[in-house]
């Protein structure tokens, strides 16, 4: 029978299970926030690089996190420095993000050909056997990206859970809250998978590049001790700034490309006119 022991405690079947609602709520929210950030990258990489690579990277990171907690548990907090993870993985995210962002900007500006999904589909359809073998291959860029993001967010979630659980002497409540958060985030990912798959590839890569670059800059700053304005809210500011710079770059490069095309056309026209 359910009854409240106090304003913060819920006791289920008297004497069997006793959980702290405050710790559960805080752990749930903290874990959900951390894994929502990872979910955006996992889904985006799944759409652009393949679900096998994306989910494999995520699964390996979760297994590693589970092993770390099982082997070290509470001592993990004294052995692992989150700032070191943030700095290293932040640099990697910046490198990956800028790479995707650069390619997307070049495609939008016309300096690099857009991926033509219809032509690619027809080509792959005519080579179904080869398509099957290709689809089984691992994309290591996508794998590494999701592994890094899930590992970092998982480490941060572990610190949240352990800190809350130890501070309130309610580790079981903290773990329970984190499990609820992870399950809800996974359900959200399943529901969002199909809508995301309808987004054009270059648009998705542009968005992923923005996110990876923003997260990377933020984590590098965290790793070196920068005190960000309103903490995670700064990620939105960084994303907006990168978006503005990217749009300006697309405009400048597109104008340069258009001028080059016009110059070539004028040159060809003048050259043709000399023979008439």
C-alpha cells in the first residue's frame, strides 16, 4: 500500500522500498537533460551516417559506462576528472563539427555539388547486391562521434547521480530517477527517428555541424575553466553565432561563385565572337 512517510519520501509496501522523491526528481531531470544533448547527435548521425554506426557507438559507450560504475562505483568520482574528458572530447567535437559545417557551407554556396538523393537512390537500386554489402559496413566517423558524445554525457550523468545519491544518502533513489530519465529519452528518440529521416541530407549535416561545433566550443571552455553565461544556455548562443557566421559565409562564397561563372560566360562569349 502506498503512503508518504514525509513530504520527500514515498514508501512502497511498508518496509520494502523507500525512495526519496526529491532525489528521484533531481536525478531524473539531470540525467534526461544530459542524454537529450546526446540524443540529438545520435539521431542526426543515424540519419546521415547510418543507424548501425550511430547505435553501435552509443551501445559501446553505454557498456563502458556500465562497466565503470560496476567496477569503481563511488570511487569513480575521485579517479575521473570531468574537465579532462570535456577538453579532449570538446576538441574532437570541434574538429568533426567544423568538417561537416565546411562541407555543408560549400554545398549551399555551389562550390561543392549537392548530394542528389533521387539519383543516388536509382543508382543504388540498380546495384542491390552491392548496396546490401555497403549497408553492413561501419562508418567510423559516425561511430566515433556517437561514442564520444554518449560517453561524455554519461560521465556527467554519473557524476550527477552519485553526487545526489551520496549527498542525500539515497543512492538507490538517484539511480532509479536516472533510469526513468534514460528510458523516456530513448522513447523520444524512437518517436523522432522517422521525422528526422525526412530532412534533406545536407540540411541535416549543416545542423549537426552546428551542434557539434557549439558543443565542442562549450566543452573546451568547460575543460579549461571558463564560466559560461547561464551555463548550458550558452550553447544556444554559440549555435546562433555559428549559424550567423555560416549564413554570411554561404552568401559571400555564393556571390564569388556567381561572379566566376559570369566571368567565364563572358569570356566564352567574347572568344566565340572573335571567330564570327
